[in-house]
DNA sequence: GCCAGTCATAGCATTTCCTGATGAGTCTCT
DNA sequence: AGAGACTCATCAGGAAATGCTATGACTGGC
C-alpha cells in the first residue's frame, strides 16, 4: 500500500473530531471504511497513530505531531486546487494580448470593459503592435492571443475573422469629391493622396487594390502615425486612404468619409492564436467577449 | 472523481520528464495508465495541463504554474512521511524518561550508551525523581517511560520488573561485623543505623523488613542524600542500610558491604508505562535496551 | 447486569486502476 | 514517397482498492 489522500483526509478528520465514528460521518463514510483507512495509513507509516480502547481513540504522540504536518499540507493542497479551479472557472487568470493599434484604440476598450464586468479578476496585458509584430509575438510565446492581420495562412497560427476593416477615403472639409457617395481607386488616383508609410499593412492593402484596378499608387504624403495622416488631410494637403476603424478618424468631425466599394480594400481583422496550443480559460473568456463585441462596431459610410 | 496523490505524482513526473511515456516508465506504470491519470486530473481541475500532439506533449501555462505548487507540496509530504518512517524505524524520536536517582546514576548511563550505539538519533530526556514522582509524571503524561517502584498494582500503569534492588548493610572500615558474610535485621537492630529519610522508598522497605522480623527500626542518622549517608557511615557513626545499586556505595572502596538475606529487603525496580497507551518506537527501543542491560549489573555481597 | 457507545472484523458489491493490444498522427531517414 | 520509430489515445478485460451492511467485542454508567 502506498500513501493516499483519502488516508490523510481520514486521519486529519479523525484527529479533528477525536472519534472514528464522527470523522466517518463528516466524510460521508461508514465507520468501518474510516477505520480501514486509518489502519492502512498506520501500516504504510509503520507507526501507531491512535491508541484504541473500547471507549474511543486517543491520538499517539507521533499521531499528534504528524497530524499537524498533514493538516498543513492538505490545506496548502486545497488552496492550490481552489486556485486552479478558479482559473478554470475563468474567474481569474492573466492573458497576454497583442493588438493592432487601430483596434486597441477602438474596439478593444469596449471588449475589455465587458470582460471586466463578466470576469473581474481576469487581467489582460495589452501590447499594441503592427500586424507583423503581432504574429511574431504570438509565435514567440510573448502573447497568448492576438488581434491582427495575416498575409496568408500561417501553419503556426489559427486565425478567425473578427470583423472586416475597410479603407475609406478621407476628405478635407469642403472637398469637391464630397458630393459623391462612393469613391473608386480610379477617381482617387487623380488626387494627391495621404497614406501610411510603406510596409504597413494598410499601405500594402491600398497598393494591392490599386494594382488590381491597373493603377499605381503614388501617395503625395506618407505618415507613420494615424494622427499625422489625419492632420495632413485636415490641412487640405490631400485625400486620405485610411482604415475606417482608426479612432482618429471617428473623432475628427470635420472630415468627410466616403467608402471605396472595392473588395480588396477590405482587410480581415483576425483573432489569432498559436495552433497546437490550447487557450487558457482566461484567454478563452477574452476571445468570447471579443467575438461578441465586434459585431456591434459602428459602420462607416 | 476526486484528487489523488497518484494523479499528482503522475503529473509531476510528466512535467519533469516532458513525456507521458517516460513518466510512466519512471513510475513503473504503463503509458495508458499515466495518460488516464493526467486526464482525470485535468477533469477534476477543469483545466488543460498539457497540449497534446502526435509528437509529444507540451505543458500549458497553467500546467507549469500548477506543477510548481504540486511539486513543492509533494516534496513536503514526502519529507514528513520520511520523518515518520524514520521514527517508526526507531532511528529517531524523543523519549521522556522518569527514573529513580539511584538507577539514573548506575544502570542508566550504561543503557543510554548502548541505545546511542544502536539508535544514535534517539534523544532521551532523563528526569530523575523519587518513586512517587515517577508514577505521577507517567500519569500526567510528563514522561512516557518510567523506572521506579510501586507500592502495589496500579490500574493506570503497566509494570515489569527490570531487576531487584536489595538493601545491604554498609560497614565502616574495620567494623566488628565485617567478619560475618551475611547480616540479619536482628543483628543490625543492635547497631546505630544510618538510613535515608522517612518516606523514601528505601526507608519504607527497611521499616517493613524490620517489622516482619518483629523489630522496630530506630535509625541513629537519617540522610536525604545518598552521599550524606555514605559519608556518615564512613565516618564510623553507624552501619548503613542502603540500596546496593547506589553509585556512591560502589565508588567507596573502604566500605564493606554485606547482604541482608531477607526477601523483604528486596525491592523490584520496575519499568513503568501508561496502560492503554502504546509506546512510541523510540521508547520501545529504549525499553528493550533497558531490559537487556540490567541483567548485566554487578552483584553485591 | 444490562444498555449505550465505540471500534474491529467479515463478506460481498462496487468503483477504480492497470495492463496489453491497437490505432492515429508526426517526424526522420532513406 | 514510403518505411520505421516515436508519441499519445482508446479499448477491453481483469486485478486491486474501497465501501457498505451486519455483526462482534469491549468498556463504562445506570
């Protein structure tokens, strides 16, 4: 026979109640079952834990000492298990999340607020990064969950579309094109354009869409930060081709936004995770909240 | 399913070896058995501990965290159990022993030396006390084992004769009675006698023995300490009637010892313990050494 | 001396656990 | 590309453990 938790629990309870019968009742066991547990424990330890008499049991000195140690260990164990269960119940835990800045500034705060309401003890460590960095962080294990885009299927990552982001034309106040409801790459190609810098996913998207229309994208201005691009447009220096989800756009009341109804002007914002790696319950909870949140995002047009 | 140590051990080993198969081998289990243990553990916790693939398993983040806690707890448990087993094997432990001073000064050191040789880690806390105190200490739980005498059977104590102590006549150098091989109460009654103080077990024994012979014991001197009594005898002030086991006698080369061959001049030195209370393994070891040691004690006469 | 209370024992049923065989998926080497 | 090695999952049957009910043995109090 080897040691078992049953034995330890039986022993601890017997010590606590001072009686085999009462201990058995408290553990929802029959008294003989408990007696056997104690006896086998004594046998495995080679030590008498209780002195029995017809009037009851009395703990041995060794029994008293051991009971203390065992009780402490059981308590620690129970605490660890309780902690694990709490994590499993999504009531706690920490998620490392890598997000595109545009999403971090718009959809994410709403989702985090909801998550907090549902699972207050879940911590989310948000790391904003461009699409490529999001993928890298996931693969490197620096993030458990990611929100970004992918150039194509990635064998290491799972992807699931959260929502679609579209590039929209951003017009300065009073611009001539403002009378149109929609704009096309062909129309835009004639204007001085404000875009993000080469290499950014938004820029790549725009270039591909123009190429499909047989056009070459030749921006007048290139900005690294969205706020810069918006400022350039507002100053009337050109027409912006920028993602609709960017917070800076939605906060700029004087600018006119016009959709560019070309499929390739849309990009899929993906919920990313490592393939072959299960999500922690906390991450699972976050993912669920994200899925439920994005459908509520405002439309642009 | 409830938590079991098997599961924890399986989990800890799987985490340590990084493989279910290797963990199973190390635990002398089949791989399926280990797989099941891990799975049921995951079910009871509600938590995925490993991500499986056909290439092997990789611990989850939660798994890594939990493994640390569990490993620590298992180690503590093993340590406690090892300590208990060591006690059971009599390799360690502490015995509280109450002893008559005469025994403490003579037989006991020999026994303790032997015990140390056999079980170096057993500690013996020696408390010397007169016969009545020895009994009291046992009953009060202040001592686990006692060496003393009893006026009669005691319902609370078990007694076992270790050896018999006899009162001997102690003659100063050149005393007239020294030519006799043996002495009797009748002869001694005519001498000025040196005894221990009234109430001591030695004194009571002597009084009873004299009474049986129809004599009244009327000592010339009464000493509390054996060393005093011996000094009085050596100074020629009288004939001592003292226990043969007293170390002071055996260390006093000039004194002549003569047996008093009367049965009632003997007292049983008893090994005492609480009835209804089992001895700790360490105490058991001490008891055995005591039994084996006393038969070797020197004879007087 | 009987009754109440406590633990131990025995026989039987149930649950748990393990093993051995087998299957499925992946990687490596040829 | 295919064979072989490796890993984990699943399944079926049997062994071990655990538990329960019934009963016994012993003690202390009324």
